[in-house]
């Protein structure tokens, strides 16, 4: 007669344990999922991954603490975080990015951006890509051989989606798409009567023909639309009377390097 009582006791104990486990699992709400979390929504640490990690890595590069932008919080990203923490006296210096520290990082990036925009507004020309970039080798240069023609501009590689700025104040002369070549492109007639041409934008610029632009104004983002190998800006400059209206292109390399030196 004791065995049924023992079975009932075990069943009651098991039911109580399961109820306690269920209560514990619902006591605290789950944090944002890695794929949906915005930067600052959760604490980031070694081994984590997600869109917010990628945003962190982009911010670190802008703060001159270089790291690979791959969405994976590895040892390199941790070292870069600790470098920023140490530089600004944020304690503890542990490479862990809490929501509070994420806010600090965004504040530093925004302050840097405003400072650059202010400097740009004081100059007649600015470099069109604010983030990390590369001028490439001989094939990226003006005059490099192409199938049936020569390269009429300078290629500047940058991350897909990097902001793209107008180099000199002026008015939009043309905006179009060429699938076999330039992709999404924009032509700006500068105040100096030179035409400035931006090709392979990630998507069509917001600026339409006739839009007046100032130096340093964002006109789009770097992309690989049209016939392009990897994300880059193909940049051209044309003597008056301008782009395919009787003018001719010239090598923009030394001008880009000069603007790059202070932008």
C-alpha cells in the first residue's frame, strides 16, 4: 500500500519543480535578438555578433581605433574598444561596451562628424569620402587602359554604404543610371565651371537635376552599381564647357589627394 503513495509524492514533487522552472523562465524578459538589436540596446562583449556589433566596428574605425567590420566581436574589436576607453579615461578599461558606453561612443562620433562638416563648410572643396578609403593601383588611375577606351577618372575604394559628399558647391547637371557602365551616377556643374562626376552610387541620389549643392553635402552612398568590381567611387573632373558638352576630362588624382589632406 505504500508504493502508490510514494509514486504520488514523486509526481507532486516533479510538478512543483516544473512549475518553478516555468516561473523562473518567464520572470525576466529576454533581451533583443542579435539580428534586431540596435547599437546601445544591449551590452556587447567578446564572442557576440550582430548588426549592432557591425555598427560598433564602424564607429571604432571613425574614432581611429581600426578593426575589421564583420559583425563579429573578436579579440581585435576588443583591443580597439579598450584603446578608445583608455584614450578617453573611461573606466573600467575592459573592452566591454555597455549601453552607457555605446552612448559615449556615438557622442564622440557625432562630435567628430559635426567638426568635419564645419571645417568642410569653410573650404571651397572637400574630399568626397569621409571614411576609410584606398586609391588602388595603376588600374584605378586616370588613363589606365580599358576595353575600347581609357579610364577617364580616378577610382577610390571604400566600404559599401559609406557616405558620399559633394566635392564642390554647384548645381546638379545630370542624374541617371547606366547598367552597362556607370550605374547610378550624378554630374554636378561646379561654381568654378568644372563638372564633377560621381559614379557607381549604391542607389540613385536624392538630388535631382537643378538641385543646388554645397561643398561637403551628402549626395549618396558608395556602391557597386553598374559595371563595377567591388564598392568604389569612380570620380571624374571635366574642363568647361563640361561633361559631354564639349569639354574634356582631366586627371583628378592630385586634387583628390590635396582635399584628402585636410578633409
